[in-house]
């Protein structure tokens, strides 16, 4: 196998050009086989195989610098930089990350995970190079989906002033996670299919090559900054900004890409190389269903179907159902997503009420302020977004929603530990950053029925509200406890013994497990379902402190700024000697791995919490 000859970063340069196609196929076969067992980002990586090979042939890594936007498409890059063995532990605890990591390889020059950051990072590296008299080639690879993010345009605007080389590769597959939307996607479609440009270019080049010295004329045309394509390609947006545009080029034609990269390196300013790729290329199920194979779970290679089909509803499904019911009941309910109708569960709402569904692209800041405008206009907006991505819109939540006390509901999916995507995707900060904002109301459901009730309550509240819920199967326990949702009121599940467990959202299930374990050893426990993190239920805190020797708060969020700190502050004003134990995620970034294993490592599993409580009990005796 040709792949056996790839041991390190420069080995691909020893592969003959006639063997590129065979190597690309071996890489695809390797990725399909490995990801079918571990799960991972398949579609984007299959589409970027030849692009990555061309970049590695063109660049001299690690001296040159290659930045991957988002980074989920970097698997071939990892394979070509000597990390083949790491795929056995891909996205597992202690194993290889699914994203670029500087600590993992000197060929990963910048950590990524979120969208639209690569041009800014690359521009910083360009300036650092120039100020220190360097000569490295700096390349940022950004997808067309990431170009829907405003940060990319802030960077492009800055890069337009450059008088030194900076290569931006636009990897255009017309997809982000779900299909791209908006003006940027429409513009790039026009560039791809501008028949006037494509027909004129082909005709002129072919004609010129037939006359004496025609090839030199062709080369001159290619080098000309103000070329004829400016007249016929719609807008020439990048050229108008002052950034040289080259392309489109076939993203599966390695020699063609290497040639255009070499041409781009000669240009003494920022240059965009527009590369057209096919997401999921080489694996029919991923070609047919690119969104499904964006972040795939383990699957059967023969059919493309999940290896472990899901038979129970997850929290996203529950949210999806309640949103469609609310949409049917109230025509003022509208839904907003930042490029993730499938992942957030809004696809059904979109299909049923398309005029009330808004996919704004990968633009979280815009999504929030857009929702604020909808609210001012008399509608009831629900913004569905992942916890880690909502971080990007903190100022908009504060400035545009909460200062005006607008009725915007934030449905925060993937709150808490999400597992295999690691540090950049763990949703462990939302309770802290949202709690700091005056006027925000924060809820977390204990089970699937409570999520449904909370969404309905939040939409009817008429004030800023956030509901955070975890990834994965929706807990169906404690069904018998379904008291009506009241603003700022918790729910008492059990009242007994000298220990009181006060749990938030997903940790209520854990609290029930801890209670059972302690009961088995003769220790009775009260259990409170917090429901609200803001405003906190001061009556419940007072009752817990005055009627127990030990109060234990439990949350799947960092300790700093979380629920436990609020309970501590409330208890400090009480005249009580009740001990408080705060169970939360430590002040650290949490790597990728199985969620249950991560909980054990972080000390927030039922087993670890039970051990800590038993130790506290011994200290109290």
C-alpha cells in the first residue's frame, strides 16, 4: 500500500504524481473503515482528501503554517503528518483529538474547533512572520459554510490591506453542517456556475493556445490582476475588497491545485484560491446524506446505517416536538438557528412552518440580535443553539436582549459534557456566563417531560429565558413528579434525613442514584430539583440549610459562577452551621472522551459523589 510509505510529514513528496489517485483512494478507504468504528466527521474529510494532499505537496511543514477553519476536516492532514496509529483512539479519552491540536503535533500550528477563525489567525501569523523577517508561507483553509460567519469578513477586511503574501483557500462544498443558506451561498453558486465566465475562459484559452506564442498570452492573462473575469463573474466580491481571487479550481485535481497554489504564492497581497470539492466524496451514503455524516456515530460500512440504532428519544427530539406543537398553537412563535436545523431539532418546524423559520448561517451574534428585532416586532422568537456556540453571542444577549428585557427564548442544546468533540465543544460554561447577566432567567429540566413544560413556560414568560439541556437520551425517570413550573421555584422530590441534594437539570438523575446508594448504607437524603438557576429559589435554600446537616449542590457546569456558588452566597446570610458541599466541574478545559468516563474523572459521577458525601458524613460525626 502507498499509505504504508507515509510515516511523516514530507513522505507524500516521495509519491509519484501517477500514484496520487491511488493514494487518495487508500486514504478514503482508511478513513471510512476507522470512522465507521470510532465515529467522527466523515463527510468533510472525504471531501478534502485531494485538497489536503495538494497542500502538503505545496507546503514545507512545519516551517510553513497551515490553519484549518473549524478543524473537523483535518483527518487527512493528521494521517499525512505521521499520526496514523492515533486513529485507533480517535476522539477517545486520552487519544487523538478530532481537531487540530498544537500539543499533538508541530504541524498543527493553531487549535480550532469553532467556525470562521482561520483567516484572523492566519493574518496574525502573517504579521508575526513579517515583523520578524520570516519567509514562511501561511495558508488558512476556510469552508464556504464558515464564510457565513461575520468574523471571517472582519478578517478579510483587515487582510485586504496586506502588501505581503497570505493564501486563503476557500474549500467550497456548498455545505456547512446542513446546507448553506443566504447571500454568500448564492454568490458562490453564481461563481461556480457563471457560464459566461467559464465558457469565455475555456474558449479564449483554447484559441490562444493554437496561435504562435499563445501560451505566453494565456499566462499573462492569468497573472493580470484586472482580468476579463472581473467583467463577467457576478460581483467579484473578493477582488472588489482588494483581495486577489484565483479559481474556481477542481478540488479533486491535485496537480491543478498545486499549480494554482504556486501561482498564489507569487502574489504580494492576500489571495483567495477558490476550490470546489464534494462533501462525502467516495462513499455513496455520505454523498447522498452529507448532513447525516457530518459528525457520524459508528456505522455499518456496507449500508451506511448506524451500528447502534437509537431507539429512544433524545432531548433534541423532545424540543423538536414541543416546538411544532407551539407553532401550531401560536402563529407568533418563530424559530431561529445558526446553520443547524438538523442538530437543534428545528427541521420539523421548518418543514411545517417555513415562513416562521430562520436559518441565519453560522452567525450566532446575528442570530441573537435578529431574534431581538423579531421580539420588538411583536413575535415570540426561540433561538436554538448549542451551549458552546452561544458563547460567541454573549454581548448580544446582554446588550440587545436583556437590557431591553425582550421575550427571547434560548433553547441551549448540548449543555454539559458532550464527549468526543473535546474542549471547544463542551457546554460547561453557560450557567456561569448567563447568570452574570441581569434579567436573564435560566432553567434546566430533570427529564423529558420537564423540558417540554419549560419550553412552553419560557415562551409564555414574556422575558429573556434560557433552557439548557444535555446531549443524548432524554431521561424518562421521575415521571410521577411533574409539578407546574413556577418562576424561580424549585421542586422538592424527597424530604428525609440529614443530607439534602440540590441538583440542576441532568444531575437530578445522578442525585437519585446517589440517594439510592446512600440509602443502601443507612443514610437518608432529601432531593431538590433546582429547576431554576436564576432566579435561585431562596426558600428552598433556606429550608435545606435549616433542616439538614449537609447540603450538596450538583451541576454539570464549572464551579466558578455556577449554581453552587449561588447557594453558597444564599447560605452565608443564614444563621446556620450546615455544611455545604459543591459538586461541579473543576476550573479546567475538559478533553474529548466518553461522557460517563469524563464524569468519573471529573468527580461528578454518582459513584464519586457518593464517596465524597460519605467522607463528609464521617467528618460531621
